[in-house]
């Protein structure tokens, strides 16, 4: 595939806004795609992310698949005239972090899958996850977790991790990633440079770690380096690594993202921020500040997962940066180039109830073995 060229510098406010929208994946309230978000997708918004709050439930508590597939189809249709696939994303890790529940497969936490079934089960779970996500209209799954379960007091990672050592995580998460991406769904390693040893949830506060570069290289960063050539995306961590940057969390730190992820790990794909509305950054920085600092640090794509006014502030700052010109605008345009390359490689799903039904209805015995993490499915 030819690498997309650097976008031309915008000369009008409207052109700058349209280019700025390409730097964002947005979440929203409600159980249907808002008209204002559909309009943003038509203008260039890179994509949307759905959460449990966006899914309608039937009387028996299961997800209304017809409603879900109509919603994802609406997102893809809204951005069709941009010429690039819309990134329609979901967090479908398994265990506690699985937005798609019954009738979709709900797998055990990845630590359990890895322990019970090894790399074959992780690959099978990744493949089944991908089949079901694609059928439902998702071409991006923000998985696998590459954090290492090294702190029993960690309130947010724990059994989400594939193991307790860098080698185990790289082997089992890599198998999941290959299974997932073999179906056409793009994966994303998270959370760089590593969230496994924190004792604070970055959704509610900013975790702080004092590890030096030697420790980070040998432990936390090792799975990211091992899988750098296979991942189209890596998600940042809202964590302060004081030995590297005493002031800015990893998402916003020029001492962390480009030097460590690009240079040391050799990652060439899209760097995506964790949600800018999480208190790990939102408690200290405005959305505009996070965009300005994040772009300078090396972020290519920003997640703004709920509030429309937060999205407007973030896009507004990116628009101003692009209009102002200079090195900051060049960095933003290069980020757009990377995102366009990612989108060009994304699938164009055709979501439907029938497609979901076909994806879910595997041989019952084989499906049970996958869900228990003790077997494989071809």
C-alpha cells in the first residue's frame, strides 16, 4: 500500500476544522447516532466508539442486535463520502471490559484464558471476538491489553492482563491480536508504557510511578516492543512516570511517547490517546491543553468518549493549530497522514442481524471450549 502523502496545509477555517476532525474518535450519549455526530462524520471525523450505554436491551436483558447493527451502519453511512472507512470502535477485551454481552460471546478474563488454554485458546478467542465484532459493524477493537499484572493492588488491570511476565503477555496477547486481525478487525495494544503496576485507576486520578528507564524497558515496554510490527495502533496511559517526566503524564509527554514508543520499541503505527475525559488528564489539563500537548508528544488520534462540548473544545484547538502553521501544524498534518493510512486499511463492515447470528452460531461444543479458554476453534 502506498503511504498517504502529507495533507496540504489548510487555508480556511472550514478546511482546518475538517482536517482537525480526522484526529478524533468520539463517543456520545444516547442509543442512536446523534445528527450532530453524523454531520461530523460526513465532514471527516475519523470514527466513533460505542459503550454499553449506547446499546438497547431487550426484555430478557440481551442486546437488541437489530438496533445495534442499525446504529453502526448509520455511522459507516454517515462517513461514506469521505472516501475512507469510518473507524467504528468498541472495547471488547473479555472479562469485565466487554461492551458486547449476550447474545454475543462473553469470554473469561484474558488471564484465565491464557492460564487454561494457552496461546491456542487466546488466538481462538481473538478470532471469535473479531468475527462477532465485524458482523456487528465494528472494525476496531481496543484490545489486547499489553499491561503486565505485577501489582496485586492494581484496581483497574489485574485479570485483564494476559499474564504476570513480559514474555507471557507478549506470547498470549500476540496470539489474541493475530486471531482478531485475521478476521479484518484492527487491534490496539494498551496502555503504553504500562499500567500494570499502578495502585490508582486513571479514570478517577493520575497514577504515579517512579520506575526508571531500565525497569520500563525490561518489563512494562517489552510486550509493546515484541509486537510493534504487528499492531496498527497503540493506546497511551494517563500515568506520570516521574523519572522520565516529573510534570506530564505519558499521554502528553514528549519524553515518553516518541522516544520510547517510536524509537526504542520501533512502533510505526498510530498512537491513540486514552479518553481525554478521564480524570488522569482531565483533572489537570483542559481538553485544548491535552490536544496541544498530546500532538507535540506524538499522539496521532484522540479519544473523546462522552461529552459533545469536550469534543468541540478539542477539535477547536486542533483547528487553531492547523490554521496557525509552523512546526505544530506540520505535526498535526503528519498525524492526519498516519490516521488516513490506518483508515485505508480498515474494513468496511456490512452489519446485520443475520451476519451477527452467523458469527455467533459456532459449533456449541467448540464455542463452549473457547468460552472456557480450554480449546481451539479453526
